[in-house]
């Protein structure tokens, strides 16, 4: 993201050496900052399932499916976020 505008990202989980892959696409936008860290509005776009590099299907999230996350730590090798539901990843 440049200049605080929205940016897209994809979370990818690969199993069996990349034979089976699940992707979650989302858009994140910085909506504030406080002592806890940058606050991001994350809007989920869709999830897709891939086998051997071929997309099997893609399922969109319901419109407006989003949450506010706080960026607790970011470096070149690690990113830690806390979701509005208390999850940390």
C-alpha cells in the first residue's frame, strides 16, 4: 500500500508440496493509527481452491464482509496482526 490507500493481498496455504492450494484474496486499507499500531480495514473478496496449479473453483464472500485489524509488528520477515475478533496471526 502506498500513501495509505487500499492494497490487495492474498493469503496462500499450500499442502502436499503445492499440489493442493487454498487462496484468500482481500483488500486492506489503513483507517487509523494509535499506540497499538496501524488500524486496517480488511475486506474479504473471495477464496479459491487450486490443484496442480489449476483453479477448481472460486467462491466470493458476501458483499461487505470485513473487519478491523491492528498491525502489532511488521518487519521484512514477520508480520503480526490482531483481528477485531481477538485472533492473532
